[in-house]
């Protein structure tokens, strides 16, 4: 594994890591910066080194194309850094509350780089304008398709939605974590996290909106 560590270090030394991080993390939308291009050749080299350190043969039939597959996969599942939720697409329509249940998401735990996945439920109180339903899904994907933890994912979604000027926001996330299922304690427990903004920080409003979200449908886990 020491060889793998030096391989990572050498590759990073030949790449301006600070510039990379500023490019990817300094802004949340495509519109505000030129899109960062992942160096797929570098990723392929790192994955090949990892396969060797695990004790496998990277030239055998089942593994020879694995580095390329993983590089392509990472480009897809981590494109949240470059995503635009498009919440600027709004319509003049008022409503007391809008609830979107069971938005499916997949993300990667930043601690072990293993998947966690589940459903997110969003409720917001419009202030004269509503968002297209697909934009709420895009918002979830923007923050789930990156290295994450569930608690921050929940807050990220709530904060960006509330920043659009709505009266209040509730975000609930239910998820299963492979970093707990397949290693460590090996337990099937699920995690629920929540974030409340605006009027829903008030106890009475919070209880009211939670009752609405918990009105079960066949797919709802709450």
C-alpha cells in the first residue's frame, strides 16, 4: 500500500491540486465558471495501481478495462460539482405549501467512498412563485452526486432552496449506508436527517408540515 500512496502523491504533485479544488468548489453552477474536466487518464492510472495493491492482475480479461470503466463512472456519479439546479426557472403561482415526496438519490460517503442512497422529501412554502418539479430533482442531484455525508446533503438542499426567497423549507432524507452495511458494524440501520428553514423553524408550523409529509403513500417510508 505504500507504493500506492507514493503513486497518488506523485500524480498530485504533477497536477495543481489547489487550482483543481478552487475550480470545483469555488462555485456551484456551470454558469459561474468554466467546467472542470476530470483527468480520466490520471484516474485510470490510479485505479490500475489500486488493483495491483489489492493483489490482483490488472491485465487479466475481467480487469483490463476496469480502470476505464471506473473513470467513466466517476465522471458520471460525481458530476454534481458541475451541476446547475436551475431553480431560476420559476412560475408566477401561489400556494400555501408544495410537497415533493420520494425523490430517489444515490451518493458517495466521503469517509469510505462507498454508496449511500434513499429518498428525499422536500416541502416549501412559496412566496408568489413556484419551481418546476424537475428542478427539485435537479437540486437533489446537484448535491448528492459528489462526495457527501447525509447531514450536509440535507442542509445543502434546504439552504439553496431557501435562498430563492421562499417563506420556508423542510428537507427530510432517509438513507441506507453501505459503509455501515458491508464493513465495520455490518448493520442494516437506516438514517433520517432533517433541515428546517424560515417559517418551519416555528414549532407549530413544523408540526403541521411534518404531519403533511407523513401522510403515507405506498412508496413513502416515513
